[in-house]
C-alpha cells in the first residue's frame, strides 16, 4: 500500500576517489550519496478493479483487484472499501481506483481519470490479471456517445456515466446563480465528439433553477414560452405530480395557466370542484342536460294550458298535464337542474381584501450585520404589517 520509491540509482560505487581526492571528486561523491538516500513517499496507489460487490449489505461498494505498480504485493485486506460512506463512485471492472490504508483497512478514494470520459475510464489488463476483452460487469455497458458536459469558469459539475448531470453554475452575463439538472443527453452529440451543452428543449428531462436568466420553452402544440427572473422550469415528455397522502398546492400571485389538448379535473366527492375565491360561499353550477329536460317539461305544460278551454281538447290536455307535472315537480324539488359536483363562488359576495403579512427578517442575520457595522433597516412595526 503506502510505499517508498527511489528516483535515483546508487552511483557511489561507480564514482571512485583518488588516493588524494580532488574537490570535484568529493563534491560528486557527496551528491551521489544524497541522491541515493532520497526517496519519494506514495500514500495512495493505483488499483485495477476485477470485481465489484453490489449484492452484499455489509460489503456494498467494495472491490477486489490488483495493485498496478506492484501486482505481487500482499494486501492487508481482501476487500477494498469505498472511503466515503455517503457519496460513492462505483467503479466498473477494468477501471483504476486510488487506494489508501487506514488502520489496517484498505479504502479507495475515487476512480482515476484515465480516459477523461464520464462513461468509462478503464485500463483493462494493466495489472496483468484481467483479460483485455472481459466485460465491465454484469449489467454495465459502455456508451461511447456520452460526452463531457460543457461548463463555465467557477462551475461545480457532477456527471453521471449515462448522460445525466447536475451543474451548479451561473448566468455568465451577470453572475447570478443557477442550477441545471438533466437526464438524457441531447442526441445531436451522438455523432460528434465535442463538449455537450444542456438544452432544456432537446435533453430528455430537465429541471432548471434560475435567479436571473431567461429560459425559452418550445412545445409544438403551443406558442413558445419565455420564462424570466426567478424561476423553476421542468421540461419532459410527461410530468406527474402525486400527493401520496396529502395536498397538492399550486399558487400564483398572478395567472395560473393550464393548457392541453384536453383538461380533465376529477373529484371523487360531491361539491369538491370549486372555482372562485374559496372564502366566498359556493353555489352549484347548471347541469345542462337536466336543465334541458326541465325546460322541455315546462314547455309541454304551457302548451297544454290553452287546450283546457276547448271542450274538444280539454280531456287530452288534462292527461298531458297530469303526465308532465310530476316530472317537473320532481326536477324542481330535487334540484336536478343543478350540478352539485362543480361549485362556483357567489359573484354577489364581497370577499374582504386582507393584505398578506410581510416576512420578518432573520434576527441572526440582523445581529451579524450589527456586529460587522452594516447598517440595519428599521424593525418592522405592526403598522408595517397592516399596510
């Protein structure tokens, strides 16, 4: 594991001294002695992976393999564990990892960047114990189409092996922070070996968190949408929000726009689809089919009334009235013409306008500003909250 190497050969025996040594001979001899005693200390060593443990809870993430520089050296332990317990870079067979030793246990710190590729960094067979054509593992397949993610100065990037990434960066025009998460590299990079840039409209699935950066969204069914300012934009073929055991809230200080080929709102309980200010009384909407049936019955009743004055038609008119009257009475009594499923706010009810309370400042931040001499704005008063 940790080892020493000598960068210089022992040349003391090849530099003979005369019986009466000259100054130059003594100087050369001393330099050779110093160089011979010099050693380089290596705390870590390259290790070629031949097996990755992923089916054992106790040894999850551990690897087996051989040291690259000295394949014959004995190992303190059979398994090399990942050094970090919470963040792991799982290598594949043939990749090299940097191994260190702590308290008679070997750990690997990360994958050595042999190919500068986010997909595979293998050097199969370097340590002599792996056949050059062996598979990378049981499930992993190399994908030569995956490209490195383009980044700007100061960015922090996390790249997966499969065209997925997280970039903590900024809008380089004004330095405002943003976060870009993507899964599924844009296919236009499949045939060109250049750095891949995120594209919210062409990557498979994306989440953009921006503070001051415009994001343009393309949808073939609707006009293009440009989102500016502080925003979170999600884009994929399908979006699914599921409140497993609670509410789903969508609120906006301005408009809430829902567009689609069809918009379906389904509520299992009655009187649960409500439109308008929720603080106002809710009134039922109209059931168009039932209202049509009611009006049809009323029209039949009204058309039968003139016939009562005519002795020739009075009997038939009475029969028609007796036939339709129970139907109309039932519809009115049971309010069948009303749709109790979809409720709307009473337009005649005046909802009081209560302004929202302003958020209070963090007292810890205010105290820190005071200690550092930063001028603090006056504390909000009850009058400020009422405004």
